[in-house]
C-alpha cells in the first residue's frame, strides 16, 4: 500500500525558500518544460512521462538526501502526487506542489534597491515564478507602486511593514503577460491610478504625458515617453539617478514591438523603439536601470535585478551592437533585426490585454491565465 504524501501550497514553499530552510525541490517535468521556467535551486529529473504511466521505477537511482523534506513539482500538480507517493514509500517526508508550476507563477520575493538619497526607499518585488518585476517607492509615510503584478495583499503588507500608505499606482504600459493589480489596489487603498496617456484603457485613471510628474513624499517620479514595445510605453525616472524601464529595456534585451500589432505596425514600433533606446542611452552612465521583467527565475537571495547604464551599454548584445558606435545602424536596420528575432508570443496575451484595457474581472483564475514564462523580451 502506498504511503500518503501531503500537498504543499505555493505560498508555503515560497516562505521556506525565503527563510533558507533545508528542503529539496524535485522538478519531475520534461526537459522542454523545465527549459522555459523552473524554481530556483530545484533538482531536475526527467521522469514525467514514466510517472504518468505509473512506472514505480521512475525515480530509481535518485540521489537526494532522505533526511530532508522533498517537494515534487510538475506542470499542474497531478503527476507530482504520484512522485510524492513513490518517495514516501521510500521513506522520504514527501510533498507535492499543489497546482504545480501554474500555482508557482504567483510566487514572489523581494530585494532592496540601493538608493543614495535618504529621503526615500525602493523595494523590488519579484514574481520569481513569472519574471515580473514591480517596485514600491516610499517616502515620508507615502508610497507608490509601479507595475503591480503580484497579489495586492503583498504590497499592503510591505507598506504596513514600512509605515507607508499607498497613495499612487503607476503602470508603464498596457501589459500583455499579466493582469495589472493596479485597479484592485486602487479600490482597496483609494490610491490614484496613473497611466501613460493613450486611448486604450477604459477605466478611471489619470493620464501622464512626457515630463509629467507624480509626487510621493519627497520622491519625484517623472514620466519619460519611450514608445516601441507598445505605443504608450513609458519609463519612470526617479531622483535623476534611477530609471524604471518597464518593458522598454531589460538587462538582457529590449521589448518586443509586435504584440497586438499588424506587420506594418510592428515595424513602425520597432523604429520608435530604436529612438526610445537612444533617448535612454543619452542619460548619465551611472543611471540605475530597473527593468519590468527578467527572463530567468529570481532566486531568494535578495540580490537586485538591475544594472547601471554603462554596464548595459558594454554587456548587452543588442545595445552594444546597435548603439556603441562600432556598428552604426539606423532605425530601419534595427527594425529588421529585432523583428527577425521574435520569440513565441506570451500565452493568453490577447485576453490579458483585453482585461487590462477594459478593467474587467478575469473570468478564470489568474494562475491559469498567467501561466508560463515571460516572453516580452527580444535578445
């Protein structure tokens, strides 16, 4: 008779990993599934198909310490139950991740952003299971949230820890990979919701144009119009030394210009993106670039996902190739290059865009709607 195995909720696993608890996370998915997204520091064994067939030898020879709890992980949490039962039969304290990687897509952690100005603080809030990066800016008891992408309760708890009251909510653009939590946060806090000026969002908000500012305590947030990824895409400059780049510029790539666009529109946006990147590159070398996404799971190490502009200029392939002067090129050649390197489109992006434009409540659980890795970058 098989020994029972217990479910583990994604939030409980997140807490254990954040605390550095001794635990083994065993990813049993296929190699192709794991290649797209995984849990930081997990161990992989390609046993999904064998376990799905009920093969009791699927995990034979697995070299993991029996003294540590082990959490089996699959796509949706079903086959992982089989793995966990087999492990429990072998004497492990075994669990399976309830909801699998779909549920893990909502997991998050944080990092402090080093800020020289003592008048305000910035927290980077990272969806480790999705790659979305959002930011809390706090000053003199007030706070703004930029590109809110995790459960609103996360931001409310972080604000309470710091003695902040959330007064402003800002999105850098209409997102295609996740449902913005800005509207729900606005309802729960009474905070003002700001968006770059456009005619897409059909719910109450304050439009911001190039150079417009939002004040949060002693912190001034200035919009820098950077169309390309979308027509309304913008960056937010903070204290002259920090730039929140949304989906315009990442650490390893730039924003794709083709989502919800015809071929001609995508080419036009790519040329706009070329001009927007040149505008960013005109900023001081030591400007700290804080992107809106990363293409790798974010470890629970507290290390910032960010880099100064001079580092990106030297190390990032796209910027180094097209903007360092060694390979002069105009917007047309840039558009041809970027449109030839587009990754697969994000899952459910059309529905997510519609929800972010209309402000309606998602008809399905966000775990299913937002499942999968981020695909908004071209590198």
